[in-house]
C-alpha cells in the first residue's frame, strides 16, 4: 500500500532518453527504488532523480523513539549518546561500548585494506573525498562477493582525518593508532 501511494506522488519526464523523476516520497529507499526501476527500462540513457524525501514523522518524534530505544538497550550506555535535531535532521553524537560486537568473532579474518585516499588541497571541500571513498567501498563490496572480506580497514592520515571516516560508520580499532574498520554489512547498507 505504501508503494502505491509513493508512485502516485511521482512524475517522470523523458527527453532524448533521459528520464527526470520528480515528486515526493517518505523514505530514501523509495527514492532509490524509483530510480533503479526506471534505469532498467529499455531505451533509458540516464536518470535525473529530483525526488524529495519528506518523512511523515517529525524529527522530535524520531528523537523520542531513538531515546526510548537507547534506554531499553542493555548493551548501550544511553548517557553517552546525545540525540539532537537540526531542522529536519536527527543527529546522534557520542560513543557506545559495544562496537566490538560489530567485529568478526575470529582472531584472523580477511579484510580489505584501502590505500590512502587523498584529495589535493586545491580541491578540498568539493566532495571529491566522499566520492573516492564511496567508489572504493562500492568496489570493495562487489569484490567481497567473490573473495571473502569481513570489512574494510583504512589508516587515517592524521587525527584530523578521523572524523571524515567515522561519519561513514568506520570504527576506531584500539591497538593501532588511526586504524579504522567498517564491517562489510555496514558497507552493504550504504548501497541499498
């Protein structure tokens, strides 16, 4: 039923094989699904996805539900997590003690080590670093389907580079300074 409502709110226009999608959906996956379906159509050269994601729930409702879930969780120390809202965004800040549960249970497991990603100073702030990382993670995910890999490891250049990786879900490993780990399951979720 939710899918039918989402389709009713979408419009598409075609020009020279390019499809422009417009409209409004409640969830990011609906926006991505619409694009994926259109891309598969015969004769489609490309897709411009201008669909807006507008959830029905308010940020304060999401904040309240997250806080309730954190309080219910035995494994998570809710006092170490702050939930904030900024406009239409809900932001979680802090750390949890159970990050090790995301790591594989075996002492030696295969992982993919990313070489250092770097963007020239002249091009910083343009989103090139994020594009490089997403491309590397996507390729890693594709290869992990043929060669086993429990996750992705990266060595941050310096302490200033750590927040760049942690905002994508990388976890700092305790024994090696500035070494971070991203479970393959998290990589997979990035591309759903």
